C-alpha cells in the first residue's frame, strides 16, 4: 500500500512530436512534478497504446544528464567545445546586439533561420519558423530536405496529398509498397498490413534493399536505384497492351492519359528489364498482378523522391492507380500523405501580410554552399538553427561544416543536446522536450489531430521554440499581438481561420482537443474515400497526368523515366563505383535519438551493407573497417556483407552522429547537395562512392576529406 502522504499521480495527455507519420497519442504519469511513466494511449484508434522502440524510453531522453539546461557562450575557437554559462538575459541581449549590427551593415536578409523536423508541432515548428522571421525581414528557408520533389509531384497530379484512412488497407487485396519502409518509419501501419495479409491480401515491396518491411512481404522486387519510373512504365506497357487499363475511368477523370500510353508503348518489358535490372517475366507478372487484383493500393513515401529525377519518378508512380481505375476505391488507390486533407491557413500561421515580403529564399539543401558565398548580396552573416541538426542531417556535410566554421558567421543553435551542429555555435540555447511544452500535431499518416499538454515544467532553464521567439520579438521591440500570443491562442487562431474554409474541421474546438487529446477530422461530406467523387483540386479539376502547370514551369508535362546521375562525384574517376543509399535507421529519427546510449546500442555502430559480390573483389569481410569516399568526402564504416543489398548498391543508414563515429564523419560526408528535378528537392540517394578496405593503420585518420571535396 502507498503511504497516506503519497502525492497524487497525474496522467497527462500528449502527442509524439517526432518526424513520423504515426503521431502517437501518449500518456505521461507525473508525481511531484516529475514524469515517472510514459507510454501510448490505448484508446487511440490507430496507435493503439504502443510506442515505437525509439520513443518508448523517452524519459531517458527527457532526464538525460547530457540535456542542455542553460545557455552557453563559446569561448574557444569554433567547434572546439569550450563553453561558458551565460544567463538568458545576456544571451538574448547578445543575439539582438549582433543582429542589429548585421542588419545595419547588410540588411536583415543576411540573417537565415534554419529549422526542420525536430518537432512536427504547429506552434513549435510551423509558427516558430514563420512569424518572427517574417517580421524581422530575414531570408526565408526553402523547406526542401525531405519530400519537396514528391510534394510537387502529388500537387501537380492529384492537386493535394489526401491519403485514405490507413484502416482502409483492410479492404485491399494487393498492397504495393514502393520505396517505403514502414516497419521502421511508420510502424503503426504494420499491424493493419498483417491483418490485411491474414485476410488474403498480397504484399509486394519494391526497394533496392531487403528492408525490414520487405522481409515479411509476399514478393520483394529490387530494382536498380532510381530506375523505378522505367519499371512503372514497363508495367503500364503491359497493362495497356493487354487492355487491363480502365479506359472509362481514365477518360472521365484524367487529362493526358493517351500521352502516357504512348510513352509506355516505348517501354516493352525487355527494355524496362534492361534499365531496371528486374527480369522481364517479373515485370509482366507484377503488371498483371497489379491490374487484376483489386482493390489494389499503392503506398509510397519519400525514399524514391530523394533522387535527381525524384519528381518525375514520383509522378510516374502516382499515375499507376489512375491507369487501372483504382483512385477513389476503398482499399485501392494511392496512399502517400494525409497532409492535404487539412492545410493550415497560411496567413494565420505566418501573418505574412502584416510583415515585409521575405527578401529572398535559400534552399536548405544548399546550406553549405549558401554559407560559403553561393548566396551573396548580402552574404549570410547570421544563422539561427532550431529543431534541426544540419551538420549531421544535411547533404554534403563537409561543405556545411566548412560554412559553419566561418569565423565571421554568428551562429545560434537552440537544442536539447550539444549536437554536431551546436558545436559550431557562438551561443547555444537550451530547448524543452515535448513533455515540457504545449502543441498541436497533425500527423501525416492518419486523420486525427493530437493535442499535447505539457506534463512537467521545463527542465533547468530550457525554453520552447515559441517562447524564445517571443523573447526575441520583445527584445527587438516588435509589439504585434501575433508575436505575443500564448501557444493556445496561436492554436485557436489557426484552427478558427482554417475551419472557416475547411469542413473537415467542422465542430472541432480547442476545448475538445484539450479534453480528448485525440480528435478525428470530420468526415468529408463528398468523399468517404478520397477522390471518390472524381473531383481533384487541380486547375482542371481532374487528375492531371498531363500537367499544364509543369509545362509552364519548363518541365516535361508528362511523366517519364529520366536517369539520375551523380554528376559531382564524377563516376568515371571513382574506383569501381557503387550507388549508395542512406534511408532511415530503425532506432533513430534522422539524427534525433542518435546520441541516446540505449538506442545507439540497439542500432549498433555505423555500418555499410555490401553484397558479397562487391565485397569479395575488395577483400572486404564482415566487420572490416572500410573507407567510403567520393569527390565530396569520405567516412569510415564497418562492413556488413549481406545479400540484403544487390550487387552495385551499398547502404548506410542516416542519423549516426559523426562525433560519435569512428573517423568522425557520417554518411552525409559523401551525399549530394544537387537539387532534384522538381521542387528543389534533396538528392541523398543519387550518390556514387568507391569503397575500400582500410588497413588497420589507416583507421585512426580523422574525417579526412580529400582537398577537392570542398571546392
Ligand atoms: N525509424 C525511423 N523512422 C523515421 C525516420 C527515421 O529516420 N527513422 N525518418 C522519418 C522521416 S524524416 C521520413 S521523411 C520518413 C521516411 O519514410 P520512408 O520513405 O519509408 O523511409 P526512407 O528509409 O527514407 O526511404 C524508404 C526506402 O526507399 C528506398 N529507396 C531509396 N532509393 C530508392 C529507389 O531509387 N527506388 C526504390 N524503389 N526505393 C528506394 C530505401 O532503400 C528505403 O528503404 O520516415 C520517418 N520515420
Ligand atoms: N543521408 C541522408 N540524410 C538525410 C536523409 C536521408 O534519407 N539520407 N533524410 C533527410 C530527411 S527526410 C529529413 S526530414 C532530414 C531531417 O533533418 P533535421 O530536421 O535536421 O532532423 P534531425 O537530424 O533529427 O535534427 C532535429 C534536431 O531537433 C532537436 N529538437 C527536437 N525537438 C526540438 C524542439 O522542440 N526544439 C528545438 N529547438 N530542438 C528540438 C533534436 O534534438 C535534433 O537534434 O534529414 C535528412 N537527412
Ligand atoms: S516516432 Fe512515430 S511510432 Fe514512435 S512514438 Fe513517435 S509517432 Fe509513434
Ligand atoms: Mo523527412
């Protein structure tokens, strides 16, 4: 029995804020102001009370002795790791003083905020990334690192990403999971997928790597990376040739399907096989399976979009459900993102019309180049990073580090931990975790809103992103009421503005969100299943296989296969080049969690998955230390010799911290900061490298980028 004096245990409703489609509802038990238990909310219809392996030990993260709890000022040279503690008042005063001097000399365009996916919160990310910076007149950040090419593709083709309810997969008879690894990246889809399989559905995974998801599929197809559009066109060739397409549906609901059919005509299975490495017979079989097993759902995410031709590849894939008339059918169609069901009112988020027009936009994929002079007039003189770790997660890391090392750059990093980015800061500010802040999450994997109450007071002197924005606004003398709202006032304003134009928010109030935590969207009055009414929010109102908009922007208006070549790494100069993919790690979310001891132990050291056929001629054995390099840089990894990857392809997952890795660099030392064909997207997977075994004497070398890497 508990003693009579025991203080009561409170249970606080919350929502996981991390970059993941699942948006789990959480419950935190709090006693005497300390969180003592943390878990999933069993009443949530999708997330069902269990959390992934990353977030289950969340209290270890919240109470980690390495949490940043006080503002720090750098005393040694950049990157030296020597700090002195300062007060918040000193930190804010220093930031404002430095900015004022920079604005006087260069204008506010010389200040760049950089934030992305530390949290998906409406207040702590969307609003904190917009309002203050607009008012300041800072450079805008093009938020392109993740899904920009696929977003451009879905918007051009369907008008918006409106995935079906994930439970609709229970009606599917075939699920094609293409360039997506939900067993690691969106695990709450998996129990639904298993149930569909038990109901007799077949699951096909298309991924150059035998992923955790692929292991439990009925069929795994491994194309050569970035040839997926050729595979899809080969499938379409068979479907049109054999009259398995849905001509009536195409005729009524799309624009340009005949143009696509003409292109597919050039993609005989033999031709598609030669390009993709997938056998001709398998292309025939897959095409027939897809066109005749209905309902057929195509589930894609963003793996395929992080290529030079990622936009066109995404568009080609997204047309497959239209060809067989599955769009708008329960259990069929396209499952990409839920983000387009509700788009927050952008004016309420940003108050853009009350602020100056941003002087320019800087593509976040080019951060290194931008800091090193690619962006001039004015140059970037101040960088403010929050909810992001570009030294670890941005492409072409040596350029990023070189830019961050600029002695004349004034860098502030607002973080929970001393990340590899924070090490380059002039000032480090301590950030709260989700347990210490108020927010609203709109997950991209299901159709619910998730409210997050703070469960505990901020640890140490940690402050939330929005709290710091308000302090900075105050210190800059900005008096606008929209820079002084509480988090709940922000949420209510945006909810009200959005509900005025979107019936899916009908009747949803802040009070209901606060009470229930989880609130489903109102049903779409016209579409039980997305696009069941055949109305698409495109300029023509149809599904645009042919896109006039893309034509007007100078792009190919029809989907096609375009090869993705890693130009910068100069394949011809590399010794036996291999294509490198670096998708999600099972135990981290990008680089978040990459410093937590228990999760690092589960993930294991940074590895390179390499096929035995590629390992043997290089005399590489399992566990050997190898050097991976190209013209951009190099890193050291432990070889894992495995048939999980095809010959010619190597895999090293993202998110490992360079500072915690042998050799001091992570996989982004070799990734490309070239931009994709659509949306200015990232091209993390369009990368070639050479791989060689390291003699034991070489293994002590530090992040040794060849001199050419930074030019
Ligand atoms: N555990 C975990 N979960 C995460 C994340 C994480 O880091 N870890 N990250 C979160 C984020 S930021 C995002 S955007 C999502 C991403 O979710 P996903 O898109 O599911 O994850 P990725 O691993 O980036 O990419 C999926 C797959 O694409 C494959 N791929 C790469 N190139 C090609 C290609 O050319 N063709 C084909 N067919 N496949 C290809 C990769 O091998 C990889 O298995 O996951 C989120 N969830
Ligand atoms: N090689 C390779 N690299 C990739 C990818 C890939 O496929 N391959 N994928 C890319 C993708 S899809 C994405 S989305 C990007 C993600 O790149 P980033 O957005 O930079 O994400 P993280 O690296 O996880 O860094 C997020 C940081 O935010 C901090 N944080 C968390 N919550 C808060 C908060 O409330 N406030 C503040 N101030 N900080 C907080 C965390 O501690 C963490 O250090 O990575 C990209 N990088
Ligand atoms: S990372 Fe995803 S699966 Fe894990 S707790 Fe958060 S929302 Fe749920
Ligand atoms: Mo992402």
